C-alpha cells in the first residue's frame, strides 16, 4: 500500500517561444503510510511538477504513477497547492470545504457534516465561521479552510506544496501539529518546501532534487548526518546544521537536538526544554 | 498542463516585421481592419486571407499559433453563423429550408454568417500578429506617440498607454492564473471536460471567482507598487526614443494611400 512514482519523466508542453523543457527526469519516489517525505531542491528543480505528477494532475511522458497498485487519477490523492487560500470560491466556508466531497458524489447533508468535522480538525469553529464568506477570513483562517477542503477528500496520500510559505509562528505551529496528527493517522505525506529549518525535524524521509532528477533520497537522519549532501542539490545547509558544523561538533562533543531547537524557535525555550547536551569529550564544558 | 492563450504574447524572431517601427505596424493593422470591413465580396476576403498568410510568413510566425487564440471564440463564431443562417420565417423567405414549422435555414444567411465569422477570424489573426511581433513597451510607446497630439485636449494619453501595456501584460498572467486554479479544483474532483454544456459552464464558477478575486488583488497591488515608485503618468520621458526608418515612413505613406483609396471606393459605391 503506497504511492509509487516509477521512473517518471515529464516534459512541459512546447510554447510559442521554445520547445518544452524537461521538468522531471527518470524520478523514482515512494510514499509509505504514516510517513512524511520532504522534497527539496532549488527553484526550478522540478519539485512542484513531481507533486503534480504524483497527484495525477499531469501525465508522465515516461514511467508511471501508481496509488495502491492502480494508475493515479485526479482527486485520488489530496494536494494542497501553494497559497491554497487563493483558490477559495464558494459563498460560505462550509460550502467551500464540502466542494471536494460533493464532486466525489457525497450527498449534500453528509458533505456539509463532513465539512464541519474538517473545519474542527484544523482548529476552526464551524458554528462561528461555517456560514461566513471565505473572502472575509484572515489569511491564516483562509489557509486552514483551504487545507480543510483538501482533507475533506479523505485521502490516504496528501501532498503539500510550500505549506509554510507566508505563515507566521502560529501558522507554522499549526502545520507542525497537523503533520504530526496526519502521520499518526497513517496518512502518507509529501511536502515540497524551501523551509528546511522548519521541515527537517518533522520528516522521516528526504528527497533532494536537482535539474529534474532525484539526486539523493533516504532517511532524514542520514541527511542530517551528512550535511554536504545539500550541496549536491545546490542547497544551502540549513542554519541549525550549519550551526552544529560551526561548533565543530559533528563527530561528538556538543550534540544539538535539532528537533528541540526547531521546537524552541517556534514555542520558546521553556516549552522546548534543553536544546542539547555535551558528551564527555568534545568542545564544550557545561551542560545543556 | 499549461493553459496557453497566445493572444497578447510577444514571440521573439529575427524578421522584417519584428524590425518594423510599431507605429508603422499599427498603421498597417488599422488599414487592414478598415479593408476588412470595407469589402463585402468573397474575392476581396480571399485576397485579405492571402495577405494575412503572407504577413505571417514575413514575421516568421506560424499561423497555427494565432489559430489557438480562436479556440475560446468558437462559441461566438458559431453564434454568428447560426444567428444569420437560421430564421423563424422560413415560409416567407425565398430559398429558405423549413425544418420545424416556420423555423428553418437560410442558405444565403448561412453564407453571410460564414463571411462574418471569417472576418472575426482575420481580425484576431491581424491583432495577434501585431502582439506577436511587437514588444509591449514598443507598442505603448507607439500609442503614446500617435495619441500625443490629444494632450492639448487634456486627454490622459500617458495613462491610456500605460493601461494598454498593463492589459497586454495581464493576458498571459490571467491565463496562468486560470490554469493554476483549474488544476487546484481538478485536484478536488472538479470536472471541466465532461458532461452537458450547462454542467461544464457551472463547473467554471469555482474557477472564475478566485481568478477575478486574484486579479483584483493583483491590480490593487500593482497600483500601490506603481504609486510607491512615484508613478504619476505625466511627463514621462523615454530612454530609447523610437525613430522611424525610411522604410517605416514608406509603409505609413502606403497605408494612408490605401485608406484614401478605400474611402473613395466606399463613397463611389
């Protein structure tokens, strides 16, 4: 049971000025239930196109995309686009969230009930906001409504394209809690993000892309242990890892808990607890 | 994936049309459109079609590119043909073929509808060729130059030219935005391709609302950004002042002559 991209290649359609560019080349990726995969790379490396291929929104020129053994079709996989709040359209928040289930044939009443549940699941009160216009919401609320609209499809595979773009600390905290909850529910998640400092502590696996190719993929711990892999994808080493490198502590000594540091950055020192500890040998004298 | 509307796009090529001064091209376009509406015979229309194909050849642009711009107009073209070709008085019109009681087809009207549809197609081809071969900035400068004398009548020429260039710039942006929203709604199970016409039209509501909201927001942001960079619309100078070459002047003179000939023909008709 997984979402598998098998040697997928995709070329953009040719335009008035140029032949179609190769966006994704021979990419392989597998999303497993209850895991979060981070896809990162420089702008134009093919990350968003890879997500669209995984969602069945574009058809690969070569290779295949399978969801639980079946060829992928639109709406088989949930996808949250960049700035999803800009795609809200309905008269009321409730109707907007119910749009997907209605398209899938769910009766109106059931879809609206589901919409209320989904609004609650993203921390919004349907009694308060359900009948409001989606255009009267704050930016953060609109983002949550848009995410609720995708969650309402009740898919086992969810794709997020730059989910933290433009979010403040509270918005990022919400995203982190959402990812944790979805993973605990056995949902397979793929996230395209440039926000490596935020995402790395949350994910299980990482795929690095460069010029349309997946140049490296593996456990997040493997990437954290070898920050030089980032340069293979043309990326800057995330500041937490760079900090650790600067301290010269990659081989022992002070070991920063990057998960805790990320937590601290969002929630404050007291909530996060100690940021790291010092081994008996190495570069520090004190504790924590 | 890409929802491409070629109308309004500039296509970089090395050609005589690309090198031609934008004012001369505007004069050519105006003359062509004048001729398009002045002539009423199929022979003249055939000559104008040939002229248009020749112009596309000169500009090194495939005519199929402009044909793509016609796709959204298919309904309008069909409506033009049908509204001229169908009648509710088939019994009293000579040559009409009755289908249901007095409702029927007028062969002459159908032919006239095709004539008007061809005229619309050529109009799109001609205006598309102008934007394919002229950069928006050059077009704006040309309009400012042509409309310049109206400043004495307090016509906001500079603002009009800026608005025109922004409109041209927004065409591909709007197309990209439509594509983006359609893809997002398709991911939520929306179906734009199947079903009866009314159902497909209804399916466009979830696309048009966010697109318009997004466009208004973008327009508002653009206005603020322009104001914050001290845009006033008045007294603007040009880094590169367009200069007409002798060949451009010759084209303008020929256009004037052609227009004069067309006016004479219309008066004498």
